[in-house]
């Protein structure tokens, strides 16, 4: 077979990249389209009012619709969403799943502690808090929690580490494929701090997905990262608990160290487990 020229390799790589990001477009567009449709259907509401009252509902509905469309497209090709997103439920090792969840949970608390203790530029922090606040924005907090901790991590891993990374690996080597998917993952997180956080998280999620050849493990790690918002929000909403746990930078730093040790232990224990 004749070797491709440099120009042909570039065009081939661009074609594979475009093919890999197509499922992401559904995930990015459907919540906004559904929200716009809702505004037309229930006229008289401003965009700010819709965001404040119903953002989490439309986001969750957009996730479900995205997964349904991906399921239908896979079925039309004679495949399945599980196969196309590299999900293998039969050979799942639950011990490794729980270890990755714990590593993600601990790592997320460390990240939150670092943001609180270290003096990052105020503009960066304002953008970070503004983006973070939108995660649980809306009146239905149960839907918001379900979306943030379960639906969003599962959908993002199916899209980024399942479809996107899997398609990139058909042309790029594993290192380049993980790097590209991590960069795209980071760019989808609006603020600078979120992008830096998402990039390094994406590298870890991609590495786990390639190592295991099963997206369920990266889903477990991602859910662990997102699950930390539940206890942090609970403490912040109770003045007494907030004073006890988050009353000073020293206490927050100690919590960061404690959960950092948890994340380190869980990840080391995961690495000692046999894969396959």
C-alpha cells in the first residue's frame, strides 16, 4: 500500500478529528436548543429567569436527548452505544471502580482547597465561581444534583473518552489521542481555572480509559470528582458546620492534605490491581 504524503496525513487527521467531535456537538447544542424552545413555548420569560429557574432541568433533558440520539445512530449502523463508547459491563472489577471513585473524590477536595488557600487573581476566581455556581443553578436541586453527579459525568465520559477518544485512536497514537481529547474537554469549560483543571483531569481520565479499555472506569473517576460538591454544598449552607470545617485557611488546608492522602492511597491501591 502506497504511503500517504504529509498533506494526505494532515487531511486524514483532520477528518478523523471532525468525526470524533461530532457527538460532542449534540451534547453542547441540545440543552441550549431545548431552553430556547422552552422560552418560546412559555413566552414572556427573560433568558436570565429561565437560567435561574430551569437551567438544570433543560441541561438534564439535553443530556438524555443526546444519549438517545447517539443510541439511535449507533443502532442504525448495526452497532450499539455501549460498543461505540467502549463500555463493557460484563468484565467490570468493582474494587477498581470504588478505588477510582475515591481517588476522584479526594482529588476534587484537594483542588477546592488549593483554590481557597492560594491567592489566585481575583478575575480568575470570579470567573471560576460564576461557572461553578451555574452547575447547581435552578429551583429543582434534586435534578441539579442528579445531573451534576450522575448524568453529566456519564454523558461526558461516553462522549469524550468513549466516542471521541475511541475514534481518535483509529488514527493517532494513544498519547496524542488522549492529549487532543483532553484539550477539547478543557476548552468546553469556560473559565481559565476550570480549563486548567479540566485539562489535567482529562489527561487522567483518558489514561484510565486507554489502560482499562473500558469507559466505565473513567466514569467512576469522573463521578468521584463531581460527587464532592454534595458535602461541600451541605457544609456551606449550614453556618455552624461551615465555621467548624471551613472556618479558616488552616482548616481548609488540613482538609486538603487529608483528602489528598485519601486520593493518593486510593490511586496507589488501584495501580496495584491487575487490569484485564
